[in-house]
C-alpha cells in the first residue's frame, strides 16, 4: 500500500483513546495509525502536526444553510466554507427553507444544490409532515427526518408552515410512519400551548423585550421544554421509532432522557453552542436578540454540561442559525418579531477545545461528542473515526494558540458572530475531507461542489 499523506507527530484522538503518532492516509481513506516516525519513507506528502491535536472532522447534524429561499442570510457555499474553517467536515442541513423541504421533490432539489455548491460533505434532514413522502425520502439517502413542535407567532421565520407539528396525534402518526425506515426522527421540543399562554401575559403588560422572550421560554423553570420532551419520549417508546432530541437544555428533561436510556429506549440528544457558551443572563441583557435562540437559567446549563460529559447528551451540534443584523435589531423592541437563532458553525469546535483546556471535559469525550457519536447514531460508518478504510476527514488543531474572535473573520454571509471579542485558546489549523485540504492556514481552499452526500452506510445506533 502506498501512503499518499501522513499527518505526523501530533496527538491523535479517537474513540476514547489519545496518543502521539502518525496518521496514515491512502486514496482518501484512513490507512492506519502508527507510532511516531512510522510513516513510510516514500509517503507522498507529510503534514507536520507536532504539538497539535489530530481529530476526526466534526459532524454537525443541525445546520441551517438557508438555501434555497433565504440566501440573503447564508447559502450552501458560504455555510460550508464557515464549516470548513471551523473544522466541520460533514453537515446535515435543516428543512426550514423556501420552499420548505416537505416532499421527495423538494428534497431532491436541495440535494442537487449541495452537490453543486457544498465545500464539505453533507446530507439533509427533510421535514416529516406528509406520511406519503417518508419512504421516498429515505430512498434518496437521507440519515434523519426533522420536525419542529413550534409555530411562530408574530413572524414568518424561522419556523414556517410545513415544518411545524404540535398536535400529538399527528406526531404519533409520523413516528409510526418513520419507524420502518430505521432512521432517527429529530424533533425540536416545544409546548406551543404553554408558550402562547405565557407570552400573551407579557404582551398584555406591553413587554416584548428580549428579557421577556427569554423568561417566557424559561417559564416555570423550563416547563415548555419538559412537557414536550415527556410526550416525545412516550411516543417514541410506543412506536419504537428512534428519537433524536435537539436543543437539550433543562435539568428535568435531561433526567427523563437519562431514565429513558436506562430503560433501553432508542433516544439520543444534542446540546447546542448557544446553551454551552452563550447562555448567561448577562448575554441576554447585553447581546439581546443576538444571543437568542433560547434561554434557561444557569443551573440548567450546569446540568447540560454534566450530561454532555457523562453521556446522557450524546453530541454537540451548532444549530448554526444565521440571521442578518437587521433581522436581529428589531428584537430590541419586539423580540417576537426578530428571527431567533444564533450562528456558530465556525466557532463551536474552537470553543469546545477552549473548554477542554479549562477542564470542562476531556479531549477524548470532546471527540466522541463532535464526531464519533454522530457518525454512529446517524449510521455514517464511513465517517467519524480513524478506523482503517473510513474517509480521511481530519481536523488539525493547535490547542495552545490564543486568539480573539472577530466579526471580520466570519465567513458566514451575515458577517457577525455573538462571540466577537472573546479570547479563547485553541484554533483550527487545517481541515481535510477524504484526504484533501479544504481549509488551510486561514484560507478555505476546498471548492464548491467538492462535497459529497454522506449517506448512511451502517445501521443507525441511536440509543443502542
Ligand atoms: C433556528 C433557525 O434560525 O432556523 N432558530 C433557532 O432559534 N435556533 C430554528 C430552530 O432550530 O429552532
Ligand atoms: Zn430548533
């Protein structure tokens, strides 16, 4: 076997192990991991990674690319460039697009757009709202379905008609229909009835501020999240459909997920960057609409970190949600009119490396939650590890480099990040997909159209 590329002398982290060594790559796949100095003398190219971390590229299964339909915010190329710069090698896009991805036909169109425009490997999570579209969607090689239990009040985005479902009967029917595909059903948990009641009280008092919005979402210590997750777990159990819970962030719902896993339910959960790194009350009062997404008090964030470390929460995803400054600015006076969500695909991995440096989790666990687990849970046996034969998707990180995040560095079309001004330790130096550079020394070098669809190749091991 001829080794085309060796990444030498770095600390290689994968599947709970970490050691100094050489990562060997041939024909775009992992050829092996050897001791330092083991790269054959006729190796085509050597990347010296001494002092650096060498990890499987991040797999981010929750990404809002905004294309088609909302390309004034972002498109597949700008989103995937930001991904490459952030050490993310595979993205799964979300269906809240124009048109929303609710049919086999719209799914086919979106997949064609990625094929033409994505720098990184990809898949797409269509909305499961039409039972007769489910089987045909699976045939196009998707890895999961998505639905929101949210209906927006006071704005047309980011939860447009066709992507939301909060009637429990409809939900149960969708779980029943998805179960035979074996694919996980990703659900955004939300209790719309309770949200409606609480928000109307703030509105009646004339308060539409970011603080009121945050407190609505945190009402009764997280009841909007907890009731929804209780319902989802029970329906998943009834239908034996694998469930993936997005936006895990409250202590009681984490406890429910923990117990469900102990009972053998096929359930997985994710934590998002804004819960982990942007969730203080200070962030809400100083950044206002730019920090919201969602908010829960600090003790829930502690529970989220603990669950991410102990395995109750399986993975970290960005929920990268770019919106323009104009769409955010209205939120200072009416947060219900602002588009909610925060961008983060470019910075989540460096922020996690910084958290590792501060002792919040081990580097081995970080690799599990950013790469090993999403590959296993969504059936991407060809990705997310350094097992020989797996795609050589590799991120090289300097864990000691201290740097300050700025708006100027943002590759997302929107040109801002809520993390501007933060100084962190840990920077992505190089990102490779299938053995080829896509990001190197501060520049995206991968071309639009290089990315390929990451279809499931193994049985999804959600909760198994
Ligand atoms: C997301 C978006 O902007 O598309 N927004 C958000 O508040 N995180 C949608 C979503 O994931 O709810
Ligand atoms: Zn969501």
